C-alpha cells in the first residue's frame, strides 16, 4: 500500500517532468522578461496557497485519484513551469536572449582568430 506522502511526491515529480518537457518543447512560449516571469511565479504561489482547500473540496466531491490528477498535477506543473520560465529569463538577461548572446560570442571568437 502506498502512503499519501509517496503519492503526493509522485504527483510533484510528475508535474516537474511535465513542466521540464513543456519548457524544452516550447522554448519561446511564456514570459520572456524577468518582470513578467516574476508575475507568473507570484501567480503560481497564489495558486499553490489554494491547493489545500481545492484538494479538500475535490476529494469530497469526486474520487481522490481524479482529484489528484485534476487539481494537484496541474498546479505542480504550473509552479515548476513558472520557476523554469523565471530561470530562463534570468539566464537570458535583458539584452536579447541566449541565442543572440551565443551568436555574438561566436562572432567575437572569429574576429579574435583573424
């Protein structure tokens, strides 16, 4: 028999894997600046604050497994996705993004070699 902690951990890991897949698959989707990424993180924190009452309502009104898949996994996925978007925005900085910087570094390297 699985405990509630193991099932909750599995839901969190599943949400994290879904968020990682979404970040890797759809690279340009979502906020691109640090400010808008912080807003997404703040929204996910507010959403997670409501996770307990939402799960309580869902468990009482439907099957607990359905409640887990309908409430907890999407909340975890959005929370991890928003954290990943914030990390992406922080790594890209404000000067045009990682791809632009990589091209600039490659040009600078080629000019130094000449």
